[in-house]
């Protein structure tokens, strides 16, 4: 007859297990393991010895407030001869004796979260179980070590902003392994409305990364729930801070947690995406941040953006916009709920734009489904398809109430970008979302998507061609020229009116003050002629109008007097901030104090006041933001310079994220990669 083991005490071997499961950066003071992979517990017996075939031990693994075998949140099992990685199992790996090496393995489809494991009658241990992208049986399995190092283990990254002509890399500290962040991520899951309504069913759903990523898409914004971030795109940021303020997710998540789940104020798309990426990586789902330039926001699901301008070429604000860029996330997983061919990267968008099933969330939808025009697949395929493929129809609203169609060449979905694996370079992934313009495959995808507008649109060989050219020296603080270039491709003389204007703009399309305007009533061109019309942009005018995005919208509107046709050219330009230079003083070693010398030259023709540098870095600054304020103003052309001290806690490649803020230069970002030795 089998004899139950009489356990006196145990050792969870947290250091060994956490390192083996690649969770040691969370700390080694508690057991954090990944599903479908064995972990070891050392048992010390009160009396007797373990005898193969005669000793027994029963186990019960439970998660959530209402553990149930029906929901899969409770599992009962006993000792077996070998570990079975397809289900909950346990075996003894040591020879007979009073110390027993117990190996336990969770099911690769077990719900993630906090667990208790009962050992017979006398033992009860606690641990955290995460998704396991290293396990072939897990639906988030990814068979590439370099990609896993980037998309799960890397605590910092690059988010691309700026414009599609000039992508600007912005550093971000994801910090998913910083102290307490995993607990915050699990609390976010517990605070979601589905969990509050039916915690047993919700915890059961946590076996499925599709369900979890959809919950995160809703919970990162606070529009329907006790979510993390409150979005704001217009006016000031009273009662909070500008979205530009944030350098990473750690401070945001800690603020939400410490403020009784009140939303952190404020965020915009890259903040929502970055926080979602941090949480996904913390839970073990491979994740990356995506930037789509000239991203369409289609409110009525007709895959068409209807834009209106006035007779000066100025945009009339509507809900349907083309964002200068928009960020979302992709998560890697198998889609057993769909037909074959749609595994891999899935797009989710935590920025609250349109409701999905009554909630402000979006995705996950296979990126492959967007490329193939498969808009009936789950979830929210038409909205994401429109973001990268919508048609643009521009109409002029005249002062007399009449309207007329305007010819424009605006194309949405340009330079879809993410950080490259293992480097800070930009990887262009547009080809994953769409076939080349005009290809047969693109036509088939549009037919599947029933996108008739795109198929019917003919690229007219315009008699008059209009483009906007810019100079290379468009730095903030400088005066510079931009050019409307008109070409007459007809065989006859043309007489035209050219309106060329500019205004400040936010990245999401909201328009600000005028930055320069020109109206030429008599532009004459002989057959084949080209005319370049300059527009001078002076810092004295645009400086006070700029938003924190440093964006200016240029619009040139041409009227052909002979045909009464209008041609519109639009271009968004981003003004470069000065470079932040970071010099590390001393040899970078683990647990040794280091200094960073940080310098920024004032590019403006006026003094900078209230200057402050701040830095943050995963395993560099202890999960805190370190700041140093300058005591005096910095004159034109002068250097703002400080030293900031910090102590690295882990070896390896680390990114020190730097932010500079003053009365005239707000939230200039920089970074320095630092290799920390043992």
C-alpha cells in the first residue's frame, strides 16, 4: 500500500528555477515560472524516506478566486514515473533518501496568474505562472532565440515618431522586469470588468493569449473601466502631464497602482502602445510596437476617408482624420480559432478610437488577414485594414455653399515601422500589411475586402502636376524655405491661382495656428515649364505656434483657370530638435556608481529657462526617474550640461533614456546604449 510522504519543509529553489525559466530579472525572492516547463522543489521529509513505487504524494494546483476543474483553474494530479509536459504532472528525480527533488510541470495551456500548489496534507506553496514562448506546446511559442530576446526579454526599445519622410526614433523604457511591475500587470487583469463580473470565467480565459491581449487592449485605456491611461489630444494637460513627459512604462504603471487604479493623465497612441507592450512582455507574450505613417481613422467602416478643405486649402476638421502616424502593438500567437494560415503576428490597438463589441478595444487581428483583405476574421479587421489601406476623397467647401471634388495624391499606410531585432535600426514591415501598390495580389486583396473605391480609382495623368519640396535644414529655431513645385504637362499655356499655406499640427491631425501663407493669383506656365514657389517659414512666427509634436502642415492648392479644376498637395514636416549628447564617465560595472555627462546645445535665438534633464533605464536607475535642474538660463548657442549619477544592478546591454525640458524646448528625447560588465 502506498505511503504518503511526510513533508517537514521545502525549498522552492527560486534562484535556479527563475533563471531556468528566464524570469530572474523579476527577482529571485519568489517562484515565477513559465507554463509547460518543469520546475524543481526540494522536499525535506519529517520522517521516513522516499521509496519508488511505495511513496505517494497528491497535488492540487489552483488559480483565481473560484478554482474549478470545469473552468480549468483547478488541477489534481499525483506522482508519475516521468514528467508529461502536455499536462500538469510531477515526478521525483532524486534517489531514495530524506531529501526529495520534486519536479513539477504545468500544462502548456494552463491559465496564467497566481497559483497555490497543495502538496499532500501538509504543504502549500505559492507561485506565479506566465506564458512560455520557449515551449512548443504553448500558443505563444516563437522558434527564434534572437526574436525572443527582443520581443520578450528586452526591457527597452525604440518607438518611431516624426513623419513618413523623416521617421524619428524615440527611446522607451518598457521595464517589464522592474520591481513590482509584474504584480501591477496581474492587478490590471484582475480589475478588468469581465473579471469583476465573473472572476472564475475570466481566470479561465487567461489560458488564451487572444483573450488576454483583448483584455489588455481595453484595460490600457480607461474609457470603459478602471484602465491605466487617460488619453488627451487637444488643449492643455491640466491635472496631469503631457504624453511627451513619459520616458517609459514603469512610472505610469506604478502611478496607476499606487493611486487606487485611477487613470494616469495623460497618454496618446505611442504611450498606450508602449504600456500594452510592457504588460504583454511581462506576462510572457512576445510583443512589439508598430508605427503606421499617414494612418487613417475610418469612423463608418466604408474604408474611405472623406476630407474637406476650404478655398485656401485649409483642412475642415471632422472625426475622420489621417493621423501623421499612429502606433499599435503586435503580439505573437497561434490562432486556433481561425482557419489555417493566420498564426504569427496579431495587431491590437489599445488607443481608444472606436468601440468593438461595445468596448473601446481593437484586435487581435492577424496581420496576414489585413494583407489578404480577409475582413470577416476576428477581431476588428475592417478598422485596421482602413488604417493602412483607406481611400482618400477630398472635397472643397466653397463660401457660396457649393462643393467640388479636389484631385489629391494622398496615400495612407506608409512606412509601417518597428524596431529591428538586436539593433536600434528601423525595420520596414509595410510588406507584411499590404501588397505593392498596383500589383495583381493587391487587386485580389481589395476584391476580398470589397474595397470598390480603391479598385475604381484611376490615377489620372494630370495636365498640371503639383508637389511640395522641402530643404534639408529644417531645425527648430531656424528660418527656412519650403517650395510648391508646379509642372505644366500639357501642350498649352496655363494660367493658375496658387494658394500655399502652413499651420502647426498635432500628430493626430488637429490643426493649430497659421505659420505662413501666400496667395498668387497669376501663376503662368508655358508648355512643359516648371515653377518653384517658395514660402518662408520664420521661427518668430512658427515658434510659438508649434505643438510638442514639432509638426507643420504644408498645403498647396492650385486652380486651373481654364478647366476650373483644383489640385491639392499636402505634406507634413517635422522640425528636428537638437541632439542630446551622453557621455559615460568611468567603467560601467554592475553595482558600481556611474556618472553620465549630458549636454544639449540651445539652437534657439532666445534663452532657455527652467532647464531640467532626467534619465531612466531598466536595471540602471532602480526603476526611478533621476532628475537634475540647471540653476541659470542657457543663452543662444550655449550648452546646457549636467552630471547624473546612477548604479546599474544587472550586467548586459542597457539603454539610458534621457529627457530635456525647458520653457522653449519641451521633452527633447535622447538615449545612450551602455554595456554593463559583471
